C-alpha cells in the first residue's frame, strides 16, 4: 500500500540455517503448512508457474533470485512501465581516430569509442547513441547517486544501439566500466530474449543493483530496468526465493519463475506509481498469461487508501480484465492503515483480486525483532474490513528476504510482505494441480474461494480482522482437490450481494456495515439482495443455498434460498439489539452453503454493528477506561462525537506499580488514521501520552490501544477521553474594525480559562486543475523571516478514485528533492523548514498524479501556510479581564488587540493565528480556535 513500508533498520550480519525441513525462523514456512507440503511433494514447489511481481523492480543478480530449484534462470522477463529508466537515443555518425572507431552525435554532445571492432555489426551501418547519466538517480529512494562508487555523482555512461546485421534483433553496447571504450563490453539484448543482466563496474565488486534492458526502436528509447527501491526484490524473495543465503533459506515457492513488471518510480515517495503504469503492467501480465502455458500469479504489493471502497477506476479496470481473462491470479496487499476498521485500500477492496493481511509469527518476531509473543499476532497496521469483506486471508508479513546490494537491512514487514507469501502459496497449489489435474484450468476466483475457505480462524480475532483466517496450503490443496474431483470448475459461479451501509454514497455495499448502530430497535430487519454474476455465461441455472451464521445476535429470517437463471433473490435477517447491550464492535459472517452432498461455500457477507460510547451531561463528557494487553493485542473504543463538541482530548497513562508498554491510535469516522502516539513505557519512565484533536467531524471515531509488539509482558493502562464544547459562533475574518468574536460553551458545567493568542503565519489558497500532463509545478518562495512552509494538498473523494497514487515533493532549483510525500488518502501535507541564510529561496512544489486511465483530469485544492520565525502576540480580553468563565449556553464576547506583522506576505494571502483557552486550574490547553485576519 502505498504503501507505508515499515522497516527495522538492523542489518542481518549473517544467515546460517540448517536444512529446509527444520524450522526456518527468518521467513516462516511452518505455521502455514508450506514446509511440510514441499517436504511431502518436492516437485510441487512452484515449478511450472510464473510469479509476476508488479512493484519497484526486481534485482535478478541477488542470491535467492538467480536460479530455480531445477537450475534454470529464475527471472525470465523484466519491464519498466514508469519511464524512470527510459533513455533516448539518437542517430550516430562513425569515424576513425588513431585506429579507433568513434561513434558520435554532435548535436547531443555524445561521443564514445571502441578500441577494436565490435563483435556485432549494424544493419546498413545504422548506429544510434545515447547516455546514462548518474543524475538519473539524483532523487532515487535508494540514496544511491554514485552508481559506480568512484566518489563522483556526475558520471556519464555512453552506449550505442543498433539492429544486428542479418538478424532480427537489436543490441546495446554500454560503457559500463566508465572508461569511454566499448571494446571490452558485451552486447546486451532485450532481457527476455537472452536473459542478459549487467551492472556498473565498481571497485568493491558490489554494485548497488543489477539491470536489464529493453530496446524500443520506434520510440528511440532504451528502457533500463533496475530496482532502486528494494521493495519489489524483497517481495520476489518471499514469493519464490531459492537459496537466499546461498544454501537452504528459501521463499514460499522456490521452484517458480519470476517476472518483474516495474510500476513504481523510485524517484517519488515510496516508489509511487505514475500515470497508467499500474494499468500497463496489468495489461502486459495479462498478455503473458495468454501466451505462456504456465499459470501466472501476479503479486502487487502496492495501493493507497480507499475513500469509496470498491469504486476506484483501477478496480473497475481490474474487474473488466479478469472478466475477460478468468485465469489471471492477482494477489495484493490489503493495506497498512489499521488497526481501525474500514481501512482496506485501493485496489485491495475489489472482489476481483485476493487481498492479504499481515501476521508476525512467534519465531520470526523472536529471532528478527526480539519480541516475546505468546502466539502469532496480526500486526497492528494490517488494514481491516468493513464495507467490504477484506482481507481475504492473513499471511506471514514480517521476514528477512532478498534485497539489492545498496540496502543495509533486509527485515521488512507490512501487508506488502503478506501478499507475496500468498502468491507463493497459490504458486504451490497451481504447481501441484498442473501435475495431478493437467487437463483442468482453474479459474482465479475458484482458487481464491479455496484459499479463503481453507484458512484457519484465529480465535483471538474477529472476522473483520482476518477474513477467512490464517492461510494454510495443505488445507487449501485438499479442498482444491475436492472441488476438482467434483468437477466444480464446470459448475462454478460467483455472486454479488448488496446490503445497507449508510456511510457509502449510495447507502449500499457488499456487507451490512453500521458504524453507529444505536438507532437499531428490537424489530429492525435487513434485506441483502443477491444476484449471480453468470461466470459460466450460461442462461440456464438453478441452485439452492442453506444460509448460516457464526453469531447468535444475527437472526436469520431466510434459512434457505435459491437463484434461478438471472432472477435476483434476497436474504432477510434481523439484528438482536438486546444482545448488543455493551458498547463495542459486533461482527459476524453470513454464509451460503450449496445444498448438496459437498456443501461448498458459495458466497458470504459480513455484518458489522458498532455501538459507540456516548459522551453527554450525565458523564460530564468524560470517560475513563482500564485495560491489560498482551504484546501486539489491542482494545477498541468507539467514540460518538457529542453535538457541539469542539475538542477531544485523549490521555493514555501507565498504571502505578505495573508494567506497561502501549500506544494509542485514533481513526476518524471514515476509518482514516489521524494520529499515532508514542508508547508509554514504564521501563523507560514514559508514563503518559496525550493528544488533543480540534478539527472534529460528526460521527464515530475509533480509539485503539495496542500493547506494543516488543513489550516484555502484559501491559496495564488507563485511558481517559474528554470532550470540550467551546465554539466560535461567528466566522468573519478579523480586521481592525471587526476585532470582537463571540464564543459559547455548548456543554454543561462551567470552566474558567486564561486567554491568549498569536499570529503565527499566513495562508494562501491555490486551486489547480491538472490533466494528463505528467507533472505540475507550483513555484514558491521561502522568505528569511519564515521558519517553515507547509502545503496541505487535497482532492475530492471522487477525484481520488481516479488515481493509483499521487506523489508530491519540494524541489530546489536544480531539481533535487528536499522533501517527499504523497496522497495515501484524499488529503495530506508536506512541510519544509527554512535552513537557508538567503533573504529568499526559490523552491517548487511538484505534483505527480498517477491516473489509472488516460485521458483524465483532477482538481487540487492546496493551502499554502507560511509559519513565521517569530509570532505576534494577540491580547485577548473578556471586558477588562484576560480570563473568562464560560457558563453553559451563555455567549461571551472577546476582544482581540493585535498588530499585524511588518513582513510582507504573498498576494491574496491572509494572516493566520489562533485563540488559546488554558484551564486556569491546571494551565492545560483545552481549546484552540483558528483565526484568519484580513
């Protein structure tokens, strides 16, 4: 997902493992049955399948990615759809100097020699020339800007390319040694044609990454493929690594081939996708799956947050793609936006691909992260379902794996790591089925159902956390064989459900999702509509289903139903409100089981009802909670924002005399994480963490307290949540003639406050329309009197659904990225501090919207905020007093006395400040009111 890549920056100094059939504790293969499955069936190790990695690239020169278990080259194709490595070439003239052949283009100032005749000659002497410049990696996420390690960052590596005489292919001769001479270089063909890989020559013989190339004569481009992000290489090793340590340390499907479809440009934040790079990668993978005999499993550990689940343009594209090619197996990460519910990402929310949540296994946690876990845990960041039934399963998502040489660590975790694990499991299943059922092609959605239904439930978690449960390859293959022996491929069908989900634009989603279920009464009933997707394209159809549920508070009215031809049907149910007596999360599954001897699960949907805590006059808008948590476990508190609330204060405390290491996270009513605290840690004398939230929106927030995964034992905590209701009842801009504002306490009780204020900066609004243009530049100036500059970037939810990413960064005048960020949801910010001595410094905000489809357009709303080094004080008075007592429902008028800063601000900007209310008893800030000055 856009992924948020959470890495432990610790280098593995050595990896020494015994045989594969013993416990492998750096990449877990035991808990999922993988180790036993391969031990029992060595030939079903992924051989005969291809895992296609859609990511930042794959380094094919690293141990673990060199060979398959049968000794064949593992990486058999590489493509780059980001244009990051695209280098233009030009017609070249040739000449001789001192017996050497010279290739040159004077207009482009390109020149390279060959001390002797090259092995291959160009057809009709048509040579072309280009150059790879080290500036290509100036903003690379790898941090590698000196690719040959000679201490310089401005080297140029010239190359020539041509169609070979009497042959139907092109080659490249590149000056990889940097000596200006091509005579010692080997001809390089398109990677998939001859599997040619190469590196820049370095003194330590440890080049930062390995490269492959593709020549596109019509476009006059050589596309150089490399992984300068490491993410794709790590995923590749998890899915299909073989002898990662040079010996017996393997990935899930070590016998599988790999292909790399690069869709993430590592010059942008997190290796962001660019316009149509994701779409083009899928289309190429689709083409490969139709051309090759091997089953092709896509792994794409990429994505962004979902604003309107299941409605993004890329999800619609994938739906059309798999409808046209039902044998394209697509695995993706569910997202790293948890622990809150309703956090599955784009495109993970789609039912047309298979999404995985992330597990930290006990042994991997112990040996790689030094944890003391009682059992395997779902990692705190793993995104959860809600409106959609995601994740489909959970899989190990923390491990060591393959990485390029420039990386100083190889222990990554994330749902990005869980997805290639699942892809590896699918590779094993298809490898086995190809041998034992050679005449049967398995539809991807049938395989998805098998993997999900054979997973093992973790009793300490709800369905919304784990989907089908903990992936298990042995169970999956047994169930797959049952389907195939029953000829289920020919009777397979998929279905669509539509249910009440009030927070969705149409009030419907695949699941019943009630984020605030307090309105429910005893006799509330729900109807879930049901239709078949006609997977087999046959008109005649009749199937009967028995309806089941795993929760007693879900009362099924419909116990059995059927579908005939294209006629829709429905399932009626009730929610027993009396059994939802306590605040909390109520979550369950309704399944439809085929009414025959095999009792296959045909479809399911979730029912989620949240009963939030209510804050009102009876509890003085304050509640306290106590709890204890094992490492990695969590407690959820759903909080209904009371009418008139202006601030929410969250305070997490350790319990005196007890151990505690825990943190809290806050999620808004849309499920978006808005804050993560540092942990309390009694061993480090950190006993309290608190935060205040002022920009509240109506609805139900989720506060999650998590026992830190590295905690030594049970963590005790106390949680306090308090609301305040101090609101400004006018909204005009402050000016010399309008310097009095009215405030009111909308809650019961009275409190006295000391008043103060400040003018700390300015803000300016920008409204920008961007079409399919690759990037947009917004120039700005950082003045000497400014401490920092911040940009808040936002788009509508509907426009956000057009994207697969949107990177933005602040560049200096040379194009060097100084700060990077991206839209993980429809809004985010980027900030740069003033470290310059000049009176003014010219910089650029660069926007890179990654449209799923072209042509397209999007509207950006950008708020530019300049923060002064020195703020101006506002004198705030209630009459003659600098304090005020706010009584319930009584309007108070406050007078503001101020002098605007002397420094000029940009045209069309307004000064920005705040009014501060400090409790007169404990001197804590309880409310901040924003102010805009005209």
